[in-house]
C-alpha cells in the first residue's frame, strides 16, 4: 500500500452490471479520450444509472484492461458476455463506422472472453443492418 492510497477509496466489486459499464467505458475511451457527448450515450446505455457509471469510472481508473478482461471472464456467463458484446458493438457502430482502435479493442474483448469472430459475426451483421440508415434515403 502506497502512502497516498488512502485518498483513492475502494474499488467496487466487479459484478455483471458493472462489467457492462466498465466495458462501455473502455470502448468509449478506445481513441484516448471520452468526449462530453459520449458520456450522454454511455449513460443512456446504462439506463440513466449515474451511480453505476460513477462506479465504472472508479473501477476503470484503478484497473488495467487486461486485468479487467481476466476478472470479468471469470464472473460472466456466456449470456452475459454476449449481452455486453452486443451493447459494445451497437455502441461502436452507432455513428456508422468503427475506428481502428475500437475494432482492435473489440477483438480483445472477443479473445479475452473466448468468443470467436465466426460465432459473433451473425449478431454483428444484424447490428450493422440496424445502423445502416442510408437505405432510408
């Protein structure tokens, strides 16, 4: 324990709901920063649960991504992993494109949670179609 650790507070215990929020935070910050408007989208994905977002920010600041993936893989079942992955994919594709950093991070989620690209691709295809608003023009 470092001399100033008393000021950090405690890191919340990882739960499936917190794993969703932390995952969304990691994805949102994949480009190196979280813009103000992205917080609104994050909060919307968490159904307005500001306390959960605050806990996710504390957890995310205190935890490296690789450590998070290991911890979350051990507490999430397959349905929970897929739920989070679907939310991540929908979030990163909501602007109609996936930045290279977002794609790389998404693949780290897949690999870390032992979900193959091939098994997830049909779900991703649906999200891509959902967000393809150009067909409405």
